[in-house]
């Protein structure tokens, strides 16, 4: 059994060194004739990014065994089409790769043929039906994916253009048939989202949607919710949590379910935030920059009797972009140690250093209501980490401290030992980092 789930590097050398490191990577289909080889199944797919800024490259490489040896992208790796760090997904068996070229709106479909050998199957421009290039993409299962976006803008009283009324929110969603790589007519680009009751007039609005899951005949999207401050004219901190819900597959009856027993965002960044437990309930991560919780959506609404407080169980402020469910009540959550030591993670567009708090990793157990801080290297930055894998009862995650080499870390899902096993050594160069295992 293989379940899916994501790190980074700093600038210790010149940008020229980084370019040289990858200069011999494959830019297109491998020089070997991948089309004559059947797709390879059940390998691990390593995803690697070069550049932590707005412009970066993304590279793929398949590995059959991550328990030993070394993984390097020096002169290796298949170069994905990416104007920024690509958002990558694979089929359950790993034989097919999907990749969103963010800010462009195209999605590639490739087959995997071992090592760095990939074959481009087709590309769809998902921006055309939705009319938006900066769409987000999620593979929801092996048959269907979601491309989605939301736009929100304040609405004022027409008479004086000063009295704030609400935010107008327009949702655009397309359902992508992953076999045919076609959206067809399965999209709506102008869904008028109206919040229930007085939430809109009170200033609440949604600025981002992501990480959807299908439950029965409903779609559930995580959201970033804010509350408008009329004094500043900007969105401020919220005291609620929202989830966008639509009928599936018709994309009708858009509404929002909300709760006040936790507050924060549920959309994450590139990491999944929503998973199903064995009872079919949605276990959803909520983060607000210091309080980190897992809550439950049951029978189409928040179960306000349930809250799994990761930050309280770790006894420290924590923030996260998502988590990974290993099954049977066990999960793993990368988290930022809010208020802890800061590390340099890269440089901005003006070549000035950028900093972040270090990240850690915790094993969470819903059966015993416990969170175990795992022993992982210092100096981690997991903001852009996308995915990790559970295979044969083991959880695999790629961890490289900023600026130095790292390892695949392997944890026995059934063990409460905070020490994992060190697997393959993983290396990279200046401002380069591993963003996931698929």
C-alpha cells in the first residue's frame, strides 16, 4: 500500500553554481526511447526544485529503493515545464505524473519509464475555460482533478462609495478528466458565492480555495478566510473557520460551512490539508500562525465537539501548511516552530537574505489524543514541501537542512519511537531543495 503526501535549501554558493549543477539535466523527453518501454509502477518519485524565489525549476527522478544509497540531481533529473515551482501529483501506482505550470495555467500529463525517463503524453491549457492563468490544481483521485480559483473584492454603498457593504466573491472551478485530460463542459467560471446569514455584512470573505476532496455528492474546498477592517481597508485576522461546499459533479449550490470553535485557514499551501478517516469523516487541518488544530467535518458540517490541538499537545505555538494521514488514526504533520530560532532560507529579488523559523515534524495519534515530536535535523524549512509517502507500513519524508545534505527519514507508522531510520542520502546545491516524495 502506498499513500501520498514534501523541504528546501538556501543560497550558500553563487547562482551560477546552481545552474551548473543542473546543466546536464534532461529538458525534454529522455534521450532514451521512453515510448518503447512500458510505464514503470510503484517506484518512488523524487521531486526537486532549483530556486526558492518566484522563478524556479522543478525536476523529477524515480528511485526504486530509498532505504539506502544516494539520490542526487547533479546532472540528473527530468526538467518539468515550470515558470514557478510546479505543483506535482502522481497516479496511485506512480506510472503517471501530472504537473501544473503555475501562473501559466497549463497541466502536463507524463508517463514514467524508470529513473529520469519520462514521456510527455499531453498538455491541457486549463486557463482557457476558466479565464484565469493563476489557477490551482489538485488531483482528487485517479479519475478526476480540480482546477480552481476565487476572486474577492469589497463592495461599497453606491451613493457615497464609502460605506462598506460586503465582499463580492466569484469562484471558478473546472473538473479535469485525468484519463482524457479534458475539462469539456465540466466547469463554471462565474459562481457567485454568497455567505450564509450576516457573515458577509460582518466583513468575512474568502480569498483563496484549495485542497478539495470529494465526499459522496459534495465537494469540500479548504479556504483562507479574513475579516475586513473598515478602518484600514484591509483584511484582518479572523475568528472563524470556513469550508466551501458545492454539489458534485454539477458544481451547483455553492455555500459555506463555518465554525467558531477553531479559527484560521484550511487551504494550506502545497500540502494536503484534508483526509478521510476510516469512518469516512473529513479530518481537516486549521492553522492561524500559532494555533494548529485538526478538526472533523461529519454529515456535511463541523463537529464542534471535536478538536485535536497539535500546538497544545506539543506545548508550543505552531503553524503548518498541511499534513499526511497514514491510516488507522495515525498522521504526520510538518510544523513551523513559531517564535523559535530563525534560519536564513534564501534571498529575495533584491538579493537580501530571507529568514524563517525552523520546522519540525510530529507524529499525531487520534486514538490516544497524543502528538509526538520526532527527532529530525535542525535547520529545516518545509514551507514548500508538497508530498510524502506511506509504503508497507513506513512513512517516508525527504529532509535536508538548509545549506547541507540530508537524508530520507523513514518512520515505522506503528512505532512510538521518536527516532526514525536514516535512508538514502540526498544532496543538492545552492538554493535548491527537495519538495516531495510521491
